[in-house]
């Protein structure tokens, strides 16, 4: 019981610290949720992916750009469980076991930084662009 409580407290503290770091990196008036990539790792951008693979303790691709309304599915191909959590807590998975999946539909434009709360060095980004043409009345 104490171990589970300590784990929960640590996870809450970690989310709070990561959120504070992200807010401090955004600068004044910024609406982008940002978290630096560790070690300056390169990020791949894919124009319209629907799946992000969790393998070798990383998200692939690390950065994706999609239109609003896109459903992204994370698939765990590691032997360890992972949790996908957005920095601003817009989405949060339960533990995803090997070959397990977690999906989320991105209905609002913005930049969504996320990480694995079990392995915090694992980070990724989903950039959601407005799919409506300028001047659309819908």
C-alpha cells in the first residue's frame, strides 16, 4: 500500500514539475505546450500518421503533424508497460502492456507534448493543425 501511494505521489510530482518546465519554456503569452527533447534528439515529422509505435523506450515517430479530428493510436511493442500522458493532461492512458494500444482523437488545433510517466525520458509531440480552410463557415 505504501509503495503504491509513494508511486502515485511521485507521478503527480513529476507531472507538476514537467508542466512547470513546459510553462517556463513557452515564454510570455505563448500557447504552445513545450518540453525539450533530451540530448537534442532529432524528431521525425509525418504529415498524417494514425499510429505511433512505442519501441526501444521511445515513441516513433517522435513528432507528428495531423489535421483536427485525427485519431492517433499508440501501440506498445516493448516488453515493458508504458503510459502516454500529455504535459497539460489533455489525455492520459492507463498502463499499456506489450501489444496494447491507447487512442485519442485530436479535435482542437495546438501542440501537444507528451511523455511516458513510467519512463519520463520518453517524450513526443503531436501538432494538430486546423483542417478547415480559411473563411470556412462550418
